[in-house]
C-alpha cells in the first residue's frame, strides 16, 4: 500500500501535469474507475462463492440419494424375506388342514364389525345443503337483496338542485 508521502508526491505531480482546472475531473474519473473495478471484483467473488456452494449442495444431494437407495434396497430385501417367511408358515399351517378348512367342515364366514359411530356431514356438505335450501326458498343473498327489501324513494323526497 502507498504511504502518505508517496500519495502527496503523486498528487503534486498530477497538479503540475494536469493543472488545477482538470485535476478534479481526473480525480472523479479515476474514483469511478476504481469503484467499478471493486464492484466487478466483488461480483466475480460472489459468483465463485455461489458456484462452490452449488457444487457442495449437488454433492450433498447425490450422497442423500445414494443413502436413500441403499435404505430402499435394504427395506425391500427385508420385506421380501418377511413375505417368504410368512408364506412358508402359511403353507405349513394350511397343508394339514387341506381345502376344507378347520375340522373338515365348511370354512367360517368372516366376521363383520359395525361402526360404533355414525359419520357426520362435512362442512362442504352443509354449505351445499344451505345453498340448495336458499335456492328452493328463493331467498336472495348479498347486499343487493338488502336494498330491495326497502321501499324505493319517492321523487318528491329528492333534493332539487337549481342552477
């Protein structure tokens, strides 16, 4: 970096070379160039940081996908093992029984469990029913209907404006 004495010498030489009339304009131009250069450098640095961050995110995403695939294959292998074990046990249990079921009689009917509660209508069902009843009773809705209930104004009550 430049010391104060070096800056003072450069300023003196610039004053002699450019003159006092053109020196402020040259200083402003030099300042705008330096500002543009700093802005360009910060923009390039931001672009590099963004690219590195995106590369890290892509790498993390690929690692997560690979982990998910390995978990999926492990789960599928476990599920297929359990299914084969269940099939083997079912075959062992059903083989002595034969086709007729337990004790040689007809196979039992499945038991049906009834609901303990009656489902209630939803909000959408209720709003549709209210709209249907309004149409059936021809009840107008909205602010226009409120104005129609009142009697129209008579012409006599209107204010006359004379010009």
